[in-house]
């Protein structure tokens, strides 16, 4: 049996997402046995990544319920700046946070966590370009490839994707075995 069999993960997508930051974790999670659902403004629509790679949405964001998922991945690129303006996206991220379910973000993805008001008091990393945004939102920013703080996992940029993917799979595997997620990392 694969370590994440039965797990369901949500990924928000909009045009100008960072191609690798969506596809690497998506494929890594699928390989580990998880079901990954992409949600966009419309179901069965195509979003184009910054480098032109298409992602077809499975569902509309408005039709998503956080309770149906074990976690969410907030990818980078310019898409997070669009997605964080959607009240339903913010509502869903707040619900994941309240339930202590996985919130994984990379690069500019933490913009969504900031706008949802769930970054305060969380040790996080990101692309250095939004360091001030995270700090001003009350997060403790550190420059590391991946940071795990309770149910929040964050990473900086595409070269850190192997660490990011491994941390997500490890976290979800631990949660599947009833272990409580703890603050990890240096």
C-alpha cells in the first residue's frame, strides 16, 4: 500500500502559476498514493503556468469544502496574488488552519496564508521577495529550503522542491499513522 492512499489534497490554480511548483508536488503526492484535486475559478478549465504549461482544473473553488481534504498546497508564481482576492479561497485556508490540516506553501504561495490571516506566529520561509510581507503579517521568516511548523510547511523556490515534496509526504504519512505534527526543522 502506498503511504498516502486515501489522502485527498487540494491545490488552487490560476493563470501564471509557477509551473514546477504545481506539477512537482502534484506528481509527488500522486506517486505516494494521494488523490490530488486542482481547483480554479471554473471546473474543467485550463490555466496556463508562467512558462506556458497547462493545468486543467478538476473543480470550481466555489464548490470545494475543506472538510473533504487532508490539506492544501499553495503554489507560487503570480497566481497567489489573484487567488488571495477570492473570499472563498481565504475561507477555505482558514478552515484548513482551524482544523490543523496541512497548509503547504512555496515561493509566493504564502501570500494566500497572509491574506487569510493564518501566518501570524508561524515560522515560515518563502521567496525572499515576500519576506517583508510575511514578517509584517506576524510570521517568523527564516531562510531555509523547507520549514515545518505544526501543520504549516513552507519552502522558498523551485530548487527546494525535493525537500518540499519530501516534507509534505512525511507530514501526511505521520498524520495517517495518528502521530501529531510537531514543530520541526532547525
